[in-house]
C-alpha cells in the first residue's frame, strides 16, 4: 500500500518519509522506534542531581534570540515546572528556535545543576499532547523535515492496521518451537504495554529477520563446492621471493595466511577465503602475494575496492609492486573515453591486473583469463556483488578481506561459505596510539595543541557522524564544523571530505591531504577504510558515543601509520555512564577482536549489526535490542527448515528479496 493512501500522509509528508527510506505502509511497520519514553518515569527537577538523564514535563515561557557568538551557536529557552524555574539550552542547533514555541512540552536530556542554577542541555522535545497526561510507554521515532512524533505515530498505527503481517517461517517450525505471533510482536514494538512486552517483541522480530537472512545465504550458497578450473604453476619459493619486495619480514599471521592461500590454489576446489585482520595487520601485502600467484601462473587478477579513494591508492601499490606487469584501472570517475579504452585493452588481453571500483561489475567489462579476485573491505559490498564479479571469471578464486573485526561466533554464521583466516598480530613497526577522552572543558586546549602540531608539519583528522545538522540531537554537521574550525584556527589549512562529494572530488581532496596541501581534514567516516596518510598523527572524533567501538577502532587506525607518535581524541556529546564505559573500553584496549566482542556484549546484536557494521543486510532492525542468542536460535530454525525440506514458497520469496537487497554497494 502506497503512503499516499494513508489518511494522515499528504504529498509533503510522503517526501519527508521517503527521506527516511520509507516508501510504503510495509516500510512504516518496519520503522522501529529509536527510543521509548516511559511516562511513569517523569521526574521532578526539584529532586534532580547534576548530570542526571531525565524525562520532564514543563512549560516553555520564553525563548531568547539565537546566540551566534562564541565557538557554538546557542538557543536558550526559559521554562518552569510546577513553578520551579530552569533553562533549556541547545548548542549548534539553531533550527530549534523555529520549532519551539511557548507552551507545554516533554523534554528528555541531561540535567546541569551548578550553584543552584538548573538547566537541561540539548534535550529532545515534543509538545505535551493531552494523551501524554496518561501513564504508559510511548515510542520515539527518527524525524525528517515537517514530520513530528505525533504524525509518525499516527501513520504507523494506521499502517499496522492495513498491512498483512505474517511470518515466513514454515508453520511446522513455528509449531515445533511454539513461536509467538509475529503480528502481535509488531504491534507491541510500536505500542508496548510494558518493558517486558517490548523486549519480547524485539526478540521475535529479530528472530524472523535473522531466519530470513540466514536462509537467503543458504539459497545463495546452494551447498555446492566448485571444482577447480585454473591450474596454478607458481612455486612456493617464487612466492617467498616476491614477499621480500615489501622490505619487512611477514608476521606469523601473514605467513599463515599466505600459506593457506597457496594450499587453496593447489586444492581440487576453487578458493573462497576471508582474511580478517585488525587495522594495520598487513592484509594488503597478503592480497598482493595472492595476485602474484595468479599472474606468475599466467592468469589475470582483479582487485576490487569500495571507493575511488581506496582504489586509486591500491592502483599505485600494484604499479609499485608489479613493475613487470600491466596494471589497469577502472572506476566511475573516469571519462567515457578512458573507460572505453580500458575495456578494449581488457578484452584484448593487454591487462594482467585490473584495479577498480564497482565499475568493474558493468556488463560490458570482459576480463579474459580472470582467475583470482581480491575483494577489499568486503562489508561494503553485498554478497550478490561479490558473486557478480566472480562471474566475470568462471571458476575464479576469491579472496575477501575485512578490517572490521567480527566476533568469531558470528563470523561462523555469516561467513559459513568461506574459509576464514584471522591475522591477530600486527607488523612490528606499527606503534600504539595514545587514546584520550576529552571533556568539554579541555576542548580549547585540544584545538591549541592541534594548532601547535600542525605548525610543526604534522596533520590531523576531524571526524563527524553526519553530513547535515541532526534534527533531533546534538550532532554537529561536518560542514558546520569545517566552517567553525576555519574561523577558530585561521592559520591552519583545512580540507573537507564527505560522502556526497563526487568520487573525483574525494580522490583530489585525499591526494591533496596526503601531499600535505592541507594540515587538517574535516570528514565523515569516508576516511574509515584504507586511507593511508603516514604524516597524520592526530585523530579527533566528535560525538564518539554515536559510533560502534569497532568503527572507532577503525578510525583510530587511520593514524599511527608513520614513525611519529600518534593520538586519538574522543569527544562525547552525551556523557552517560554507558557511553563512558564503552569509550574507556576503547581507550584501554588495542585488540580489535577483543573490542568487537566487548562491543557486542555491551550494545547487543541489534546495534552491532546496524547499518554501519553490515551494510544493508540488517539495517531494518538496527534500533531493536535483543540478546545475541537470537542469532543462534535463528540459525537452528533455518537448519531445521532446510533439513526438513519445508520448501515454502513464501520463505523462498522473502529470502530472495533479502538476497536482492544485498546487491547495493554501501558507500559513505
């Protein structure tokens, strides 16, 4: 059912919903709340302690004009709660002044109680509807444009009534395990009667999603092993000699990875291997050894990267380490003529190694004798995209690499079709990075330190969570931060990088930063993967509590790649005890796999496998909270369904739809 068919949604609201990725009524039912407000927990400010996170009902009496002075724009509202006066303050959110009017509101935020003066900082807010005077738990949704909580709640309620919600798990399995109703779970997740009901609903919905996902993998894999078509002739001594080109001795983990790959290539079945290793563990060197095995045996190899920034960097590496071979480059930012000429050279067999982005997937790209494929940062690609590249070379061996540490138990489920090599050690030359949590009171000192360091020729990254202003919270946008930093540090040269820039622009900015034309780079997480600027020694991350620990660890790994001591500074927008505990875990730990296990333990699977961690596979359930055990239960149910040969057409259709959703490249 189209959104426009719902009573409360007109043309303008439909466009705003589409900005949230909601295009029909079914999407609305799967638009899970990002939080809940328990109206039974409304607090009194008279009893509040400093730094408490509270939900309060209050009245806004007056707003002061937006203060554009100082380092941060500020909106201030004068409020009362049962005659008790206090102020509400929003930093870097000037749009709040347009949305807030005198009247009754619900505020949720952190209380500041200093010297008898009480304020609430960066609270989320919504009008105190008459229905809120009743006690209960109400959902809070992400918003865009003109949408309000009241509008979204009304639309979701109508969508639930008009959408067919039924499980695709075969009825035999539902009966065997006495699974609760999926339809009831959807109603409870949007309108929970209590905390326990909400948790059970999240668990049931997550079970359904994982069941479909794991079943989709089973259909894709087909359970067959492909017989080897390409016979390699390279010798172990030749591979060992090639490894000397890197100028350092391989770690034990790298040696094991190369040996396992070599054994794969001489086995009777084609290779399908995942090499996962922490940031800086030397996976690229391992991949280049695999490419050498292929080209030395007379075959063609392909190296796939998720972004043009990374692809151009890998292209330069390939040219450096394979001077006796013809290396080609193919990416979306090339001119039509350049693409046409490269495709012609490929077709004529003039290229030994092709490096590029998703442009390689195009139907008219022919790669004769393609026998070896490297898929870098595989979590940025859908499973189907890896398969699409593999189809360019019948029977080609596949090496996929990931620097996003995934707990071993989960990798066995989601990469069950791959042999897994984990590189746990780091190159001896790689140094530890000093990590600090910077309180707001030390912000100016940190900027002064950056000014001093850049004056001495060093470089820094400033990373933001979002490109645009956050309409609900306290996240500063990358463009706003860029302008603010230029004003604060006029002697420092700043560059700007984010995902909406064209690939050519991104490549140019990164090349300029690497060439030291900029002192600092203000960026979103596009610099998370593979970008290598050895002179960068400082990583500053804003709203660090908004990121997963594994992603923070990835970002931290962008510095410390040269010989100089490097630092990572974490800034918090929300200083909750949980946020502090998570960031302290990162501060005191450098092992990416231990960090991943801790991240999973603290945030739960719903957050761990959100959009950032696993591409678009599980973005639907990123807001749900449920125990990790749900994943293993889903695998057991899927195994039972396939072993029992319950060839349910609805299940197959749902699994193939999920498979189809994996085709899109996930780019920042």
